[in-house]
């Protein structure tokens, strides 16, 4: 990557407080808790069409309760797709999804943007295990290099992307161009330092 002026680059592992796998469950029911699989996780949004349910009386490990700000990352099949939770959810994640808790001074939406961008995707491809059905290990994820600008810059980047994304939803025609412009603006901010001021 080009030199990132004024911005420190750290291995992802350094900003992760907790990283755990979901778990395998096959006993689906008509009603109950939403059981998220890889196909339900898209960049920046859930796809809950055809989602599976599991019995709510199932003893769920406290550790995998999903809270606002948790980052979900797919690790198998369509690996390397990141999604931040906007609110606490009664979802259960399958074993092919990681739940990641980040350190306090990191905007998880910013990390979601980085992981879903070329910066993250190129590295996931490099660190994946297996040529045909690629997958990510916890160790591989921790090695991904992440640019960490100031929290103000992180928030600004999140705002730019959210604005573009909301516009995309209301105006399908210009969607691609808008998102492309937003991505370029984000890359400029990351690559050219905190701001353009002398």
C-alpha cells in the first residue's frame, strides 16, 4: 500500500479485545432464535431471507451473546465479510462466523469499512487457508494490517459511508457511482493523513 502518512498501522489482533467462533447447530425449528449463517451476512447489512431458527431453550454460552458494536466476520465460504451490529440482537452465530469485540477507542463501523474494502479483502485472500474453499483462522485474522487514524477521522469516514449507503437505498440508479465516490473519498482520507490542513 501507499505510505499512510500520520496514520499508524497495526495488526488487527492489537485492537481486538475478544475473538470467538460461533457454534455448530443443526436442529432447526419453525420458531425461536435467529441462527445466522454466512449467507445472512452481507457487507453493511443482514440478509435474513430464509434465515434458520433454533430452540430458544438451548443453553447459549454467554460469550456469544451479540451486543451493539460487536463486529461479525465470516470465516468460511464467502469469507472476509464484515458487519457491525447497530443494536443488541437475539441472534446466534454459526461456527463459520467470528464475533469480534474491539477496544474502546475504535469505531467498529470504521473497521467494518476497512475489512470490506480492498485493504482488507486483499489481505484476507493472502492469509486464507485452502485454495478451493478458502477459510480464515483466528490467527490469520489477527495478522491483518489495519490503518488506525484518530477517532475523529474514523467517525468522519463512517459518516461518509453511511450517507452514501443511505442514498444508495433511496436512489438505486446512482448507487454504484455514489458508493464508488465515497470509497475514493475514504481512501484519500486514509492515504493522505488526517486532513488536508498544512
